């Protein structure tokens, strides 16, 4: 009976966390729509191509966040006959897609920067309104990065982490726009494309890191050694008489599966042994929210 209520509690917690992720994503979509319109108007009024480009970068964030919402909604679905292990890996799939979007964004910004350096065409000197728009964008997008990353860590969501970095890439882009606009107003027009190239490199690196993490979550890679040791230490703290013979973990999207073999007193009654296993199982899943399921096999101590 206790195990049934623990499972219900975990399902309710999972639902609440997914609702949090969707709420955060909807808020960031609305903010990005505002930023897109604001920067587009500012770019047109102040004759700043950098801010106009930055505006469409914010619009790309809207698309990526809708992908995150889809991933969170689909990943929260219960297991069914076609997907008996659940749908969590859809988040990793969405994170891969977002990493490609981030990669293409970085390549696009870098290409424009190189093209501007190679071109001899002189643009109009941008107005002060463009500088104000860039500063506002930097502050808001950095705030959105921290807000989304906070939710991503709470949910252990790879797609939300990717989306958070998409927000920060927009902040980097706005920093480049600010420096470029300021440089153009001071006569140093080359600063704009140079900053764009540096920002593009940072964005591409973030995209590759997100891609690597997402792929690891899709190919049953083990958790980091630090996480494995923390889980094993917790098992030992629950029952000091238990010996861990074998211990394996595998990532499943934002969740983790555990397979472990524990050696216990061979003279213990079956009911008592089952109580030990159930106690360890339930406390593990209670202590570590990212554990989807732990399979515990027991053998008698030699």
C-alpha cells in the first residue's frame, strides 16, 4: 500500500514539474514576441541592421520554445503499449533539434560578420535608440537565460537547457550589436562584424555541447561517476549490512535507470529481504527525483 502511494506521489510531482516547465516556456514566448517587435521597430527607426538581425534572432527563440513545450507535453505522457518505458527520450530528440537551430544561428551570425568584413559597403551610422534597444535586450535575455535554466535544472530537462542557451545566445548577439553600434558611432565600423564572429563561435560551441549531451541520453550512457558514487553512498547509508556487488546506471532522456545487485544476509527470511529491497527502492526514488526506476537484484552474502 505504501508503495502505491509513493508511486502516486511521484506521478503528481512529475505532473507539477512538467506544468512548471510549460508555464516558464509560455512566459518566455510572450517576452520574445515583445523583444522581436521592440527591436524590429528600434532597428528601423535607428537605421541599425544589427538590431534588425537581432530581432529575428529573438523570433527564432519563439520557434525553439514551442519545440520545448511540445517536448515537455509529450514526455509527460504515461507509458503505453507502444512505449512501455515512457516518452522521456522525446526531450532529448527536441534538444538535438534545438542544438541544430542554435548551430545554424551561430553559423548565420558568423557568415554575416565575415561578409561585412569582406564588403566595402558602408552602412548608415545607427542612432542612439539602437544602443538603448541593445542594452534592454541584453538585460532581458540574460534574465530569461537564468529563469529558464533554473526551471531546466529543477526538471532535469535537456530541451529546456538547450532553450536557456538559446536565450543566452541572443544576449550574446545583443552584446555584439551594442559594441558594433557603439563602434560604428565612434567610427570603428569593423568592431560590429568582429564581435559577431566571436559571438558566433560561442554559440556554435554551446550547440555542440548540447548535441553531445542529448546524444548521450539517447544511447544509454552511464551517469557521471560523481552521480554514481553519490547514489551508491546513499544505498550504503540506508543499510550498512548490504554489499553492492554490481551497480549500473543508464540515462533515459532526463531520467535515469538503475540496475544493481545487492548481497544481503542469506539467513534472512524472504519477507524480511523483500522489506529491505522495498525500503531501499522507495528511498532511492524519493531522494533522487531523476531516477525513473531502479531494479534491485539480491543474492546471499558469500
